């Protein structure tokens, strides 16, 4: 991704939204209470999307954003996630990952990558605490899906992107030793989060963009080998995983041929690939599985009126495959009008009913 990094949120706008205020008061607007069939929980409604033999009459929807720094950890983070989940009416609880891989060593040469440490489960405790709290509060209600950044994204927390790409070209084998240590760290996080009750993960992949590791052989050695190592572990441990092929930092010259064999019951796709628009139906055909996405995080969802958002959602879903989850192509802006998210989600819920 990177999935977009944390930015300051406009709290006055966010708190002031009627739905969020209603959550704080312990109530929800009637419109949201009626948007999902009472016979099934949000867990059931998302799970039915995974059944490729069915034709669900309910389209789940979810949009993700980063909360302010004061709500990254502890009880404040748990409350922020729950308030946002309930205020928007979205269909799963996606847990943000707000820890940064520690810069305990200085990486100046490719040989220095071998010094990057493997992090144990305890290092991830701030995020695990949030996961446990959300599992306790909302697991009966919805799937709990933590974010899992890739080793490439974590590596960019240790060194600047320019240094990483330079080292990959100079000595991919040396860089791979550090990438392996980061991947092993992520696997420790995955195992701990699973024990904490996570239903699955939002597994991000990045690094294969045209402006990153575009060379196919280097991509396979430094990126894909370790992506697959971690994601196969995720697939063995949990039943519901969303593969997020992230174009936050650039577009992909090659797309399907790089990612078609990645694990994941659902694929969260960009809006374009290989220089052409990528529709949800095209993505479903390419990956032969349910897809998530459809809306531009910087487009009408962020800048339009609720009426314009409703129209845009209807247009996207008109040609969408049967197994689909409405979302954006990455995390939405933190100052996004919450009314726009509410309308987008409500429109998806009612589209086939």
C-alpha cells in the first residue's frame, strides 16, 4: 500500500456527524438499522459473498481510514474503531496497524540488511491489545479483520524507498536476508493475532509497481517469495482473508500475471492496471474469486455530495459481479464527509433488495 499512512483527522467534522453522535448516545439512525436483514449478522452477510455458487441479494460495504495519533493504541483505539464501524453501518471491523518497524540498525549497504531483527510476538502487543478488545466487543456482530502490511512496506519503515530499490538492484540476495527477517516478524504477528481471535487479515502487497521493483525476476526474489511465505501461513490459520493489491504509490505494468496465484478469498483491487481501467467484473474474472473495491478514494466519495455518491455507487454496482464487497481502492481521506460513507454503504445494502 502503502495503504495510506496516518494523517490528521478533522475531528470536528467526524464527531459532528449525526450518525457518530448517535453512536455516542447509544442509538443509531433508523436508516442504518433497516439497511441489513435482521435474520443474519454482518458476519453471515459477508461470509455468503465467499460462496461463489450463490447470488447474494445483499452487497456488503466497508471503507477504511486512519484515526488520529491519540487513537492508535489502547482503549481509545478500540473505541474509535467501534464508533466508526457502527456510525457508518459498514459490514466488517478492519483493524488498522499503526506500529512502525523499529530502526534498530543502520542500513547503508546491502550487507546491512542481514542485521534487521526478527520481532517477537510481544513487540506487536499494542496492536494485539486492540484486536483483543474488538474481538470481545464485536466479534459476534462482524468479522474482525486486522491489517497485515507486507515485508516490503515494513522495509520502507526502516530505510527510504530510494535506498531499498537501489540495494535491490545492487544485491538482491543480501536484501532478501533482511526481507526474510521482516517476513518472519510478520508471521509472529499473524500467529498472535489469530490466537487473539482475528477471523482473517487484510493482507497487503506492494513493491511490484512500475516505479518500484518492476523487473519480474527481482520482484519474485525480493517481493513475491516472502509475500507468499507469509500469506500461505495466513491462509492456513484463518478462513477469511482479503488480498489488497495496493497501488497507493504507483500503477502496475504487470498485474494479473504477478498476483493471480496469491492467496486470499477476496481480492481488493485497484481501479486501473496495465494502463487500462479495471472494473470489478474484469477483476473477478481475472482472479476467479470475489472482489472488493469500485470507488476512487480521492473521487466523488471524498469530494461529492451524498446524492452524487449514491449515483456513483449505483453505477459501479450496476455492472458488478454477484460476489462483491463495495469499497475504495485504498484507505479514504481522514477528512472525508462521513455522510458520504453512510450513503455509499446504505446504497450498496439496498441495491439488490
